[in-house]
């Protein structure tokens, strides 16, 4: 059986949750509806897979509204983040004009990181967002002063324990295993999910110096992308040995489906999607997981952002605080198996014990957003 994962990340669709504090519901055009109801309306914007949408719509929002019955929360999704660039452009235009962008809380990795560079998001710290008080400082710093970390995950190597007695433990061993077991490994195209992107990034990094890797993670160091040539050549050579001699699934979920059905025996997969799949029975317990080294697969925290020109920043902060509360972090851990970002001693023992080995501050991050986009485009040109 073969399994795979996608990043951070999460991964991706975009969901918007907007908040109109002290106003009535918001109409589709962003205007306030009947204020006589006395209710508040909140809009959250999400870029990710449907599992992230379900987290909000079936987990966080119902729990939040139970303790805040006068707040109405809605969502909108850009599945797989296919319109991330347009979203950033819209947010930038609205900010420059001093207009509300139409959503008040953003759950979208690329959008948040790019919006941070464009100076369109509200600055946050533990004084303005109380829930950040128990989040590791290094995790907060990675949000560039505007991102609110709320969950984390990493890419793992999933494998069929009935076909693979001992999984590879290093990248070199993994690549050798793929060559020796043609058709038994799969990864999705980087533009369709983070698990495939993590595999590609890891191969490319194996040909780069540590200094160049750090620069590609820290900013848009386009001049260093020429160092990818050897890595893309290796990935192209690998094509004959992957699933069906060069077929790349469309998204993280398709990789998991191949693993669950036994069509492949090994794949990179997101930790949260994999653990959730096993809990639900969609992935058999005969599929195990490991982490490789030299280098390892990537992982990171996911961040929320609050548009600077939102008319309802206070309400958005309150929702973010709920997400970072013990109850909110438990919902994330239980529903999508996301690593908690708050101190584990603030959580019940059954949750803390489950994630005792998960340290979001020590995860190996992926490339800077624009670099990651270039990587996906270059993969499309050079590999399939």
C-alpha cells in the first residue's frame, strides 16, 4: 500500500470569516444587513483543503457561537488556494483605498505571508491577542509580527507495513527505495498540495548549501533558484519509478486514497490528514509513518491574519483568542489532528500526551511564498 501527504499546510482552499461587531448580518456584497436584530456577523476567509473548511464550519464556529450566541460566523472557500494571487491583490487594493476587504479573519498561508509583505495586516502581539501568551516566541516571530499561529503540522513518510518492513530513514535511502520499487511511490504535483511540495522541496534542498536553503526560506531570493537544476534533474529521472511510470495525483487527498486502497506502498503525507484518516477508518492501521532526515520533510505552523482595514478587528481578535484557547486547541487536535501551538501544559493530559513529541517551533519550514510558487511552476515545466 502506498501513502502520501501535503503545510503547511498547509494544503488548500481559502475561507473568509467576517465580523461586523454591533451590526446585523452582512449581505453578499459585504454591506450590513438588518441591524435591528442586534446580532454581530463575522466572516473568515480560508485557503486550504476541505478538511480546513470542515474544521471551521463543524468545529470552531459552532463551539464559538455556543458561548457567543449573538455573533453570526460564516465562511467562504477558495479550494486549493487557486486564486491566492488575486486575493492578495484585492486585499492590497482595499488597504490602499482605506476600504474594508469583505472579510475580517484570514486562514490562508500564502495570503497571510504575502499580505504581511504588503503591509495590509494588523500588527499583533501577546498584548493585543491574549492567546499568544503561551505560544513559543520563535513561532510567533515566524508570523512577521502580523500572523497569528493557531495550529501546526509536518509532512511524514507513510508506508504499508505489510509491504515495507523497515521504511527509509534518510532522503538518499528513500530515493533509492523508489528506484528499486517502481510504481510503489506517489506524490502529488506541488501546485495541488503541500505534501508533494514538501517532497520536491526536500529533494531540491539536498543539492543546496544550508546558507542558500535559509535564504530561500527567509525571502524572495530568486537569484538562488538556479541552484535547483540538479534537484529537478533528479526528480525528472525519478519519474519512471513513481506511480504508473509518471502519474502525479491531483492533491493531498488523492495520494491518501492511493495509500488507503493499496495501490501504492509509500508516500509523503500531511501529519494531520494522515492521523485524521486513521481515526476515521479511511486509512487502515496497517499503514504506519516515519520521518526522514538529511534533510527531513518540511513542516510549519499555520497562521491567521486580520486585515488592517477591517471594520471589525476587535471581533476578529476575540475569535482568534478563542481559537488559541484550551477549547479551541482541543477542537483542532481532535478534528484535524493539528499540532497545538500553545504550551502543552495548558491542555488536558490526553491531548498533551498525544503531541508530546510535536514541537512547532522546531519544524523545518518550507520556502518563502513567492519562492514556493516559482518552485511549483518550474516543476510543472521540468518534471512531468
